[in-house]
C-alpha cells in the first residue's frame, strides 16, 4: 500500500494541485493531511482517494472544514487521528501541541507518526516508531510531500515543482 502524506497547504490551491498531480503519478492508495489545511477549497482536491485530515494551529474555522470534509466523503479527525492502514498503526497530528506530539511518539503505540507544522521534511526512528514530516506546500523551499510504502515503512520525500 502506498500512502501520500501532505501538510501545511495553507489554502494554496496552485501548490496543492501540483501535489495532487504528484500523488496521482505516484499511484497512492490514500492520503494523510497533517493540518494547516487553510481553506475549504483544498479538501475537494483530494477527492480521488480516501483522505484523512487533522487540523493545525492555522485552521481557524474547523467547523467549516469539518463540513466540507464530510460533504466530500472524507475523514476528519479533529486535532488527532489514530488509524490502521495495511496492518500499521498510524498517528496523525499537526505537531503544534508539543506535549501531545511527544506523548504520541513516546507511547510507542504507533508504527508511524505523521506530523507537519515545521515546514521541514524529515523522517527518523524513535524506538520502533517512524516519525515523519512531509514538509509543506506553502512557505517552504522546496515544497515537498512524502510517500510511504506500507507495511515496509519505506519513505520517499518528493519535491513538488
């Protein structure tokens, strides 16, 4: 299973469309959005796949986002998502709540913890948990997304041009 991981779209439609094209080219099966969606116009762009959304510190109208996510038949997890994909336990959060972020990693309950907020792509292991930031699609240079192969947890960061 291939999952696409994106974050920090901040309502930027042009960069998000480019990311959607990259996700299509990569043949992903589902998408995780790690928050700071930024506007309701972003949500329908991910309509090709089952997409899981969490909210970040710049998502100032979560009720509006929840409504459009529901209308788009996608999944909103509020500020924290816990899902199972292809036998892997995955946590999804923005990362602006440093205590919740640290608790999630330290729990070692998850195979994969996806977060955003820093706008910096990175991945590393802490114990048995792979911690992944896909980077950002706004206020970043370059703009990046991540692809994760499950259940192997093989990560690729991809520049979105």
